C-alpha cells in the first residue's frame, strides 16, 4: 500500500503522524511511504531522517494526498483539505466527528473511508489510540492551569501549591478517566488540593486506592457539581463519551458563582466541550478568553504544544494498526480486528459509528456492511 503523511496545518499543530521508526516499520513490511517535505520538523524530525528510513519526500501536500492510498494524519482535516477527499481513499487520523457536521458531510459525500483513532476500542472498553494523548492532555491541563492562575495571565494570583501558612489552590476535575487521573497525578504532585467527580462509584473507589486517599472523590450530580465548581480555583473538564459529543455538565450558572480570576481548562473541547460557557474553540496562538470573570482555556489540540513527546507516544500505538490496514486492506483488517472495526466512522457515504450518527442525525450502518458496499463499487478491499 502507498501510505501518505502530509504536514499538519491546524494552528500550532506541530505533531506528525509518523516517525522515522514508523516509516522503517512500514517499509520493512513492503509498503511505500510518502512524507510531505518538513512534515516532521515541528516534532524534531528532519527530512533526511525520513529519507534514511526509506520514505519518499514530496514537496507539496497535494502530491501526498493524490498519490496515497491511505493518508495518516494527527488532527481532523480542515476545510482547505476537503478537496483532496476522493472515493477509495482511506483516512486514518483523529476525527472527533460528533461536533463536526461539515467534515462528516464532506467525508460521506466524497466516499472516503475514515478511521478515527479516538473510537478504536478494545473489548475492555479502553481506547488504545486515545489513551496516550489523554495522558498528555491531562498532565498539561494542570501545568497550563497553574500558569493561567498567575495574575499576569488573568488569574487570581494563586500559587497551586501554596506555601507554609497559606492554603494551596483547589483543583476540581470533572471526570475520573484517563485525562482526569493524569490531571490529578500532576495536581497532587504540585501540592494542590484535588477533588474528582465522576458518575461511577467503582471508578471513584479505584482513584481513592490509586492515590491513597490523598484526593477527595465525589459522586457527580448537579448538586455536588455546583458546590465543587463554586470553590474551584482551577476547574478541569475531563469528560468523554467515546465518539459522542461531550455532555454540557458544568452549567453557566455554576461558572457565574466562581471567583473572579479562577481558571477553566476544558480538555473535552475537541468533542464539543463539557462546560456550558465554553462557546468557542481557541488556539495555541490565542488560547484564552474571559467570561463572567473566569479565564477559559479551550484549545482543541493541546498535545501539539509538546509535539516531540506527543508524536512519539502517538505513533507507538498507531503504527501497529496502520500495518494491519496496509497489509490486509481496510475491509479485511476490520473483519480481523474488532477494535479497528469500531474505529471506522464513515465508509461508502455511510456513517458507521453509532455515537456520531446519533449526534448528527444520520442513519447508522455497521462498518463491515458499509465496507462491503465500497468493495462492490470499487472492486478493491
């Protein structure tokens, strides 16, 4: 298979979908890898490193898209990339389609088979291609929040750890999954007081055991959530429903009760956001805005700021799946790997992820059925 890797064009997105090691793995398996010139520069990989492992360097993104049978990316395509879509193309990237009606429509109308990293799901319900970036984003949320609490950045002027004789900051984390757990780890390490809310009593027990009772765990309902939000110096949204739009759990009236200069970091923004006052996506170039006196951070590609770490962590988990698709073709790979089957979001003009279909009002089609239709139409796997 011909695998193409274009340079990411999202604002300050410095990650790249493949490392030189990934190129080597695909080349050893007999595949061709096309990499856009300087695609890896933001992550510290130069063109020569890719050439040394057998990649073909192309000067233009259009050449990569046009020649590739499978395009690997990091972030969802932007509107200026939609013209590259075509029937028979496999797109393997983070998609987050539930809040992206225009992208979903463009994928469906073009006939692209779109596989989302974030919806590949193992039998234990874990999301192996989302976990490393959730780990990164959860850890970043605290260090970003700590910085934003400083007065020059609009915060209330609170040191996360406090000092002897002065109480530390109150960090409230909504959601006890991978993001929430990693945020709690860093917040506790920095000396903050930490509260985690979740709807799962089982998960709260696990967190209590993991952290030896050093954090407060609370069952999440509107009453307890309002109480926790009111006293938070740093509020972190860490809610995820795989494939679906994030629920708006923290309501505007709750945010209004927060002290001026408090900070909200919503890690769920790439799925629409879990905070009602997060009404826009921000960028690394302009990451915050103030509403009701509270600093809001809503960058949808947080790990792009630590691109070297993020690229290495991401490609560790994506390359095995890419190798399966390249070896077998998408239809056969999906039939052999149930986790990969859940990753197919759009195929043959049909939406093949139930959560995406429900969020955007499409009919749902099982992925193998959609891929069978594609194979009948194109005569390819």
